[in-house]
């Protein structure tokens, strides 16, 4: 039998998994990421440390699986999407990895918005933020000597494959699932946009070649094969961005299927066939799926899952040490706050990303002496669901004909039937739990198998390999209440956004 390796180069950790052709995970391994924080707002990673996290996790996963290296058909990586790094002419790092958490390029995001924001959104699919475009301008103008030494800009997962294959600087690549973060692409055509490059005085030669996610970019050289516990010559496949890998690994391959990552950054997207960038609200990102005929417009709450962590540690200190703490809290909420209490929660405790309102903060509105900590916790769950409803409303406005059939959910919050029912009732569509948790590494492994011909029907294989294990239907009476509460949520969001913007200087002093 042939096996495939998917490896996710994440913000908090690198994870690798060995899969059989049916999608069964034989073994996995992880290495914690090393983020280097600076007082100037910098957050960087050493590309070689990232490379070592890949070789270490892959080798451990292969050894634990018991699979012979000769039976590994291919390796593909997926990775964090919004940061950037530079590569020199020899294919070596010319910069560290400038993380998506690094805020030094913020002034250049404002510059891009002012000088060509609508054009960037319409061509590349998202509003300039702390992503590739502003970061490239930051290197150009703040560190011109470094910029001159950069042959190409790329992503860490792409550079790691480049290094393993021994590719020179001019062979630097990126796959098309990252292009929306670039600010300089024509997303529909999957090319670099010369009008945008000219507008911001950038050379097209600094940008990598664009490849398909399933492109075999090279074969593993002996040094790196030995480090990974694999054979020299193992095919290396371009792979994709982490969210694109999640979508593929979760079987989101039909139009009308939505996807909820109920994790640290609560993320919601819908699989669609039309490209309709959000020029008016500048809330949605509009990434390309691995499958070239699909896009998945998405938005996310910066730290939505961390809101629940905060509530656990501050409101439920008496049970916070319990191993199954969120199940304990949920049972208490179901008992003492079994119905909505007219209370809304704004979930942006450390700023709003979609759209960009960095000084937004969390709010409970409408609470009184009659409310308990259980009511406050329920409102957090509802607030994240209401934010998803806001995103879905924009999607429907941009694409009124796009169907919304169901939502597939992964992440830590996917295990909560109570929360899934709340979300289903707010959005008015069924919520589906799945038979797998590590969707990203399976998505990368799927792409690897497709690249070498083992999975010729990529969407079909994705759909067959991931099953729905439980569904949660909207509850009619809950939906009626939430339909009445949703305008209150939107009104509170708007008013508090204005208030926090006016008093942003107080928040700057706090930080």
C-alpha cells in the first residue's frame, strides 16, 4: 500500500501525519513553534527553525507509523498564510519569516488602503491588512539593503520544500491558494497584477512563480531525506495554505457547504463558485480553494476561542482545573441559562479584524442583576454565532443566488452539541460534526496523493474520506428569538465600534 504525508507549518506548532489511501491517520507528531517577539511589535520565526520542526515531526510520525519509507508516495506541506519571507538568489533566506502577528507594517497597510484599497480588494480579494503587501512595502522602504538582496518573496511552507528539493532563488514558487493575501495578484486569473505592482512601484521579478497546489516541485535531496526518515527522491508537492487544507480535509467540495473552524481564531466561510469581492464592507477575505473552480469567502474573529478561555479562567475559577472543564461549564449553562436572556456579547476582546477595527473591545449589553455567570457564558457562545450571521449576511448580499446547505465544524468547539445547536439556530442551517479533527494535514496529504496520481478524483476522494458523524438542526423557537436579538447585536456593534475608535488613545495607553 502507498501512504502519504501531510505536514502543517502552523503558528503555534508544526504537525505531521502519515495517512493511508482511505484517509486513516496512522501516526502523527508535532513540534512547538518558536516565535520571537520584539518590543517594536515584531513577531518573527527563523526559517531554519521552521525547517527543523518539519523534519523532526515528519521523522517521528514515520517512525511511529511503522510504514516503510519506500511506501511513502509523496509529501505535501500546508502553512500559515498571511506572513511573508524573502529568499536570495541561492535559495537561502534573505529575511526571517515576518509573521502575520507582526504589526510593524501597519502604516503601509494604511498607505495601500488610501492609494488603492478598492482596486486591491477587487483584484486580490481582500482589504490590505497585516499581510503580504504591506510587509513587502515595509521591507522595501524600511530596509532597502535587505530588499535589494531578496530575489523572490515566498511562504515558509514553500521555502521548506524549495530547500528540501535544492531549488535556486529563481525557482521560488507559491501556490494560488495564498494569492488573496498578496495584495498584488489578479485572483481570478491566478497571475500577478501589473497595474497594482506599478501603482506601488514594485518589480514583478521579486514575486515567485505561481503553481498549482498539486504541482510536484522537486524531489527530496539525501540530506533532508535522512533528516525526515524518508528516501532520497521522495516527491515533494507544493501543497496549500492552512485554511485551504482545512477546507479540503473537511470534505468541503460542494457549492453551498459552509465551514466553521471553532478554534483559537473562530473562522467562518462558504464554498462558492462566483468571485464577488467585498469592496463595500471590506469584511470578507475571498480566497481560492485548492479546487480551481471554487472560492471560499471567509471572515474570522481574532481570538474567538480565547474568549471562552478567558471566561473559564475568570468566571469559572472553581472548575477551571478540571480536565473536562468546558463540558462541566456547558452542563451548568444548560441548567441555569437554558434559554436566551436578551443579553448580547461583542466577541472582539483584542480588536476586530473583519473589518479592521483594531481598538474594538468586548462588551456585554443588556445584562442586569438577574443574570448569572452562566448567562454571560451563554452570551459569549451566542455572540460568536451572531458574528458568523453578520458574515453570512454579507456573503448573501454579494451572491444572492449562492446556496447555503449546511455547516461543517472542526476545532475544539466542534465537540459542543449545545453550541452547535445555538449556531444552527442563529444561522438557520444544519451543523455537522465530522469523523476527523486534524483536517489540515489530511488536506495536504490529499493534495500529495492527487499529485502522483493516487487520487485522480480529488473532490470525490475528499468527500468519501470525511464522514458526518452527528447533525444539529436549527430549533425553530430558538431561531425566532435569535432573529429578534440579531438587530440588537448589530446596533451594539456599530455604536461600540464608534465609541472605542473615539477613545482609542486610552486603549493605547493600556497596552
